């Protein structure tokens, strides 16, 4: 047995023994030592010595490329060996679209369990948290699973009940326990990826897609519970990731959908969310005045309230029609502390914001008078 096959076997033995790993990484090594296995297992963490990466990747990818993809040669490889080679190749380079397609084929042929591939993507995210092809494959697998739920669960019977609030774990009741676990787990994985890579656009885009997908499956009350839970989770998260534009865009997506659902049924809650979001940006700007993402998000809140006629009437952005802005959109709490004025960035953000807001409200007031 050559060296590469021995390493493949060692990795297979590690996965057989531990089933799932919570972390994967490459361990830098200076010397080649073929007498010692480069596969390191520590509790639930998997590591590979760096000296074996190039030769192992060449072997597994070359095997898949020439013996699986080649015409008439697929039968020469056992499905188990194909699974092993594809898993190793993706751990080293998750942007191999062809290899992901091989695993899709094996899932369709019932050779590979979908849960195994979901576990694999989680392991890949510990090393490659922004991998777009991994998110794309995870999206494909989730679509297969959610289609089955759509066939089993009637939309009008799908409801969610929130238990005590906890950012890490939320109890859901939708009539299908495994679906509850899937929802909670997916949000946890997106948060993990976003924590590992700053402004992780792919993770937040996947989170948006997942919520949009749930709209097709869950009833309105269920979605209100999900949106409120997500607003609570991300509110805590933005305090430690103030410059993350992607997270603010996700909150904008949630708020936009929340306003759409509530504008015909619960005006009091709409006022609460608008005031709460303005308070959030106020607190962040007072603590971190030099971060442009917060100023942009505050602009968005004012813009969405000012341009949505239904929300505009609910919130009453002007007091008594006299053209003065209401407390909902007021900047009084910002106070623009003097000791921040030493920053040119702060002065630039502040003046740009105030000028934009003045022009925006002026146009809105003019249109109302007309």
C-alpha cells in the first residue's frame, strides 16, 4: 500500500471512530516523516500535517478526476472509496464544484446520507468559513430536506412557540421535532461562520436565503416568532461586530419583512420596532462614532419609514403636520459629544448624515403637503 492510500485509510479510520468532528485544520510541520501518520485526532478535532497536503490532494483529486469522471471508468471505484476521496479533497479545497457534484450524485443514488454531507459542510466551515461552494452545496441539501417537510406539514398547521430567550438555543414547536432542530442548528452555523470571518457576506446571504425558504414552509405566526428571535440574536451580535455591514443588511431584511407582515395588523408593534432600531443605532454611534456601518443603518431606518406610506402614517414621522420630526426619528439622544470632534471621520459621517436626513425629510414633508 502506497503512502497516499495509507493516509486515506487513517483518515477513514478517524471518521469511523469519531463519527463527527467539531474542528479541522492543517498543522504546520517543517520535516517530512513518512514513518509517522500525519493524521492527528485530539478529542473532537481533526488535524493533518502540512507535509502531506500537496501529495494527498494530488492523489485524491486525480483519482476522482480520471477514474470517476472518465467515460466508463466509474465502475472501477467503490462508492465508499469515492466518498473518502471526495471528503478529503473538499477538506483541502472546498471550491471544487465537480467534487460537490459527485457527492450530489451519491445522495441521489442513496449511497450517501444527507446528514453526513451537512456534517461535512460544518467541519469545512471551521477551516473555510467563507467558502461559497460549501454554502451552495449546503443550500442544495437543505432544499431536498425542506421539500420533504413541505409534503408532510400543512402550512396552516405550522406554528412556532418561543420559550425563554437564549441566543444559543431556542425551543420551537412546529409539529415536527427534527425541523425545529434544523432551524436552530442552521442559525447557529451561520453565526459560527460569521464569527470566524469578519463581514462574511456568504454566511449572511445564506441566512437570508434560509429565512426566505422558511416563509414557504411556515405559517405567519411561525415566521413572526423566527424574525423576532433573529432580531434579538443579531442585536446582541452587532454590539461586538460594529463594522459588519452584512449583519446590518440582514437586520434590514428582517425588519422589512416584519413591517410587511405587521402593517395591516399591529401598528403598536411597528412603532416599537422602529423606536428600538433607532435606539440601537443611537447607542452604537455614541459608543463607536467612527464606524460607517452604523450611520448607514440609521439612514436605512429613516429611509424605510419615510418612503413606506403605510409605515409613515403609523409612525407619524412629523408632529401635528408642522414639519418638525417626531421623537421616533429624532437625533436628540445622540448629543454629538464634543470629545468626538477630534476625529475627521466622525465629522464627515455626522455632516453627511445630517445633510442627507434634512433633504430626505424635506422631500417627504413636501410630498405630504402636495
